[in-house]
């Protein structure tokens, strides 16, 4: 029922169905502040060094951030070119991104090289702005898009899997399939009007970045550069636009409880103003503070399997807060349903026997969605 959406009402108390048992609560005071989160500079001309950094980050943390250049506005901009930012001044409203967007519009960042991770800043800002606009739509408009059926390829939903879970999570999300775009875009929300164009551009850019990262992750494992891209087949791409409203009791609930991502690679654009993502490292939760314009990359279960367990699909979670709503845009690259998944042949040997059996993504994904989010690592069920 669309009434279950939490972004359509103001909440002064946390409903009982969101309250975690004592043992399951996030214990926010024990979280380690952002410490030593690996940051990889993709513009470093020493490619071998970048590959080594990525390899180290994937085995120690299973995630890293890719940063833009050190300068908020790189010296290579060309003032005056028409911006792709889609809104007129009036529509910027009180968006947290308004200021940056305005600066960006004035300077018109022009090419993909200006940011080291390759995603033009204005494409990122536009995606974030249109995501905010989307969650400001009226309850009636939102109700038209609501579904709690995980099989639906386009749905506005809430929590994680309301049909299965016993305790809900303080999140609404819009889930989209993004590849091939021509096939799925016509199903996407038609409101706000720039939504389809802006998100399509963002999706294309994210996909290119993902493939660039695949090449470096492959190389870091000693595999052919195109190994991962090839072996995962014609990849699907999904997106979750996550909205975490202000929460009256953040210490009792989650935006998303601890989970690993079932796909191959996740590229997360976080709210620049509001923290909430945390990752598990050596038994402790570490807060990932947003870095301006950076993207968080995390390996999903399929790359842990492909690497035969050398790389980690990290446990992560999103916590909420009582001061400000938070937005994140997660892009998931997913293997083609038809290919055989499991450890790369080259990484299996006498000293390193296959840790996981072969399977298809279809099998894996069904298993993932048939469970609660915070059960054991789904990959455990695919061990040899
Ligand atoms: C996800 C996720 C984290 C966040 O969507 O899978 O982990 O910070 N999101 O929103
Ligand atoms: Ni996740």
C-alpha cells in the first residue's frame, strides 16, 4: 500500500514496526568516525600504481572512493558553454545542491576529463537535484508508482522487502532498470519532467566508469583487462534512488540494515551534506563521510566470487538521523542472467581451490530476494 511510503508524511514518533530489538540496534555511539577510507585518484598517470591501489582497497576493504580532482573546480573549465543542468533558477529552490549547481552552470564544466573519476560534475549534480525533486512529488503522484513487488522493474517502494521482513527500514526508494535505456526509459517516471533525460545521461556515464573500473580490477587480479567485462556478459544495470527522511528515533532503526550487494559492482553517489553510509571493517562500523563530488565504489557478491574470495563484498548499512533527510543514488552493474558465475579459472589452483561453486545470476538473485537483508552473506549459500 502506498500509505507505507514514509516520505509522504511527517513523523513525530517512530512507528513500532520500525523499532529494532535491543540487540539489533545500530549503537551509533560505537561507530568509528571516517578513518582511512581508501581514496583512489583515477587521473594518476601511473596506471600500475592505480591498479595496485585498487587491488589493495578491494582486498582490505572491498570498497574505496574515487575522487574528483583536488580542486573543487578544475582549471580546465571553459566558461560560457551551455550547461546541461536542466532547471531554471526558480526550480533550484532550497535544494542543497543549488549553490554548487549555480557555480557549475556559470563555469560550465565541459568535458569528462575534468573530474578524475570521469563523471562530469554537472551530470552528478543534475541527477541529485532531480532525485530531490522526485521525492518532493505529491503523495498522489507517488502512489501511482508504488509497488512492493520485488519483481517489478520500475517501482517506488519502501524499506527493503515489505512482504518478507518483520521490521521495516526508514527508507523509500525508487528502483529502475537502466540497460538498455531505450527499453526501460519509457517506463520511468515522467515527473519531474527532466527526470528521464537527466537520469539517462547519468546512467550512461556511470556505466562507462564501471567498465573502466572493471579493467583495473581485472588487472589487479592478474587477469586480462577485459576479463570481468567479458565474463559477466551483456550487463544489466539497475538504480536505486534512496531517500531517507528525517527520523524521530535514529538510534532504534536503520535506513538499510547491514547487507552486501548481490550484484557485481556498485557505484554510489552520496548526499554531499548528510552522512549515513557505514562499512564493517574488522568487526567495527566505520562511518564514510561524504567527500565533495566523490563516488563510493563497492564490490558486490559477484566480484567476491569471481576473485575466489580474494576481494570482499563488504558489509555496509545506512543509518538515519533526526536533523536532515538524506539521499543516495546507487547504481548496480549486474551480470547477465545467462552466464556462468563463480571463481575465475585462473584464480583456482592447488593452493587456492575454488571457494564457490558455479551458478547463474538468476539463481543468485532469486535467493537474495527470498531472504531478509541482514541474514548471513548470501554467498555463503554458494560455497563449494
Ligand atoms: C544500497 C546501499 C547505501 C546508502 O542501496 O545498496 O547500500 O548510503 N545504499 O544509501
Ligand atoms: Ni548496498
